[in-house]
C-alpha cells in the first residue's frame, strides 16, 4: 500500500465524469488519490466533494501547492476540507512564521494531514530550489508535518531527506512513470509512497495498470532490500 | 489609476454574493480587481465567470500564487482564462525551464498577462525567500513578464526591484492597509499599482473607501515627488 494515484484529467474531457470513472475503476487497491488545482478550480468544492464521495481511499490528498501567507492557506484548506480531502500539500519555501506554522494549526484543528514540498525536479528547480534544498528541509524538520514531498527522479534527494528528517515524516514521491522514475525507485531510496499519474490514468485498463505498478514496486523493493 | 482591489470574502459570507456586491459598489474607479484561490475554489470557474461579468475593470487578476511545473500552471491558467481573468500571478521560485517559460508561452497564447511574485513580507519570508531575493529578481528579469509582485511593506525591495528590472516590468504591491503600508508608500518607492484589500472591502462604505485611498495615494505621491 505505497501507491497514490494522481487524478489529473487530460484536456478536452469532462473533468468530473473522468475523475469519478477513474476512481471507480482503480478501486481500493491504491493507498490514496491525489487531486490537483486544475481539477479543483474546474469543478469547485461542490464538484470535488461529489468526486471524492466515491473514493474508498484512506489518503485523499489535495495537491494545492499552497504558497501564500498563513491566513490565505488556511482559508483554502478550510474550503478544501469540506470536500473529504484529508491531506493538503504546501511549499516549504514560504517559511514558518506567518505561513506554514499557521497552516499547520489549521490542519491540526481540521484533522487534515499537512504535507510540505521540499524539492521539485523540473530543470527550473535547479535555479532557486536546489541550491537552498537543505534550508527547505530545515523548514520541514522544524515544522514536523505529517509528510513531505521529494521527487522520485532524484533518489539522492530522497536519501538526504530521509536522513535529515528522520523516520517521523512520511515522504511522498511524484515523478514515477511519465517523468522518468520507475515504480519502486523512490521506495528503495527511502520514500513511503509513490505518486503515479499518467502511467495509470492514461492506461487502457487503469485497474490492470494499478496492479502492474504495485507488482513492479514489490519486485523492485525486494531486489533493493536484498542487495 | 494605480489601485487594485483585492476581493477576499471573509469567513461566513456567501462568497459569490459578497464579491458581486463589492464589485458593483466600487464601480470603475479602481484600475483593477484581484481574486484569490479561496474564492476561486469555493465558486469554481463557472461562479468566477459570473462574478467577473459585472467587473468593468481593465485588470482582472487571478492571484493563484502558481508554483508548479509548467504543464500544471498552464492547465490552471487555461481554466482561469475562461472566467474573464486577464492576468495571473505565479511564483518566481519555481524557476524558468519546465515552469515559468512554459507558463509565459501559455499566457501569451491566451492573451493573459503574467505577473511573477518576487518577494513576500510575512516573517517566514526571511527564512528562504529574502536571502535569495536577488536570484528571484533574476528569474523575473530574464523572463520579462508583464508584471511582478513586491511587498508595499518593504519599500527598499521595491526600489531594488525597480532598479534591477528596469521600466518594462510593472510592479504590483500588496500589503497596503491591514498589513501596515500606507496608500502611496509603494508608489513612491517605484511601484505601478497598489493592491488594497480589507481597508476597502471591510469598510462600511467601500465606494467611499476607494475614493479616500485614491486621494491618499495622490497626496502621498505629490509629497514624495516634491521632496
């Protein structure tokens, strides 16, 4: 149960129907689903609530990439929490005082898990984020959120994050599949969950794709643990 | 015409009605309005479209604080552009390649103005953002977006931004009123627009408050130009 499916509707489909169909077809095999801002703004909180009502998943993550003052991030999280979302992603780079500290209090009050993003892996991330990665990890370490986000395509960053953050902060890793990492790579480097999007959602049979990804994760983890 | 009104509905009101009433009461005296993520996720793109249909303003800015890969920021901007929004705010922090460069292309195609945030002024901004401020300005300078966001509460950052970015990038400054800056402070430091929220939207007579802010801006600018 280390798989989270990213529900990102492609252009040109009805985002509501697409999401409901996809959740129903993947069933309860993944540990969680992740919804993003494009879907959320298209369907609004009411639509998102209806979509998530068919989700049997323990983790229902809103990948809002929050990056604002605490008051605004809290307002967004309050709105989103009404939909059945139980985890929200925010950026470490906005810092703690007047930002992530306030959001953490709001999350605690609402029973929403806070997940803080420490690094991204697109080329532009090397301009600002990568050089201050240790400081971003420092923000996360001091904040002690439920989880963090580190890219599957940079296993060395996951290893560094795991060592620096200890065992108490979950690591969620996107970038598996279309962005280049293979299922299990991030788990072997120390991640708790892998976030997989197009490899599953664009497959002809998403349910079968879920099974294949879970099998590939198991095989890869067994191999790296054994090595 | 250097005033942009931030439409942030308080907790406990109907965000749709509140926004429509406010736009109607402030009329066409401000240069623009700015809507945020809390309103957008509550009403969705359809609701936002109806709200903005009553706006006579030249600038209709979506303060999405975008901070994602280019593909996702583009998807969000495509959705938002359907509402009548004609400018979108993104973070410089995510860098250019695979992020802001792609978003800029999308904005150009859609006829949406790109506004890139260079610095915030809450205490947590001193942890990561302030130490890399010059690099964030560098991202903006190379990207050449329509505008940038720098805080009214830090006039020295506006002066530095204006000097570094030149005259071709507009500077929009939030933080006037509730956050501590006075109307005209940011304009005197080199900003093109001041973004004012609660000072107007929580006033008993928002229309009168708009007139008072514009008058205060004029007086302050005349005084600083004369000094």
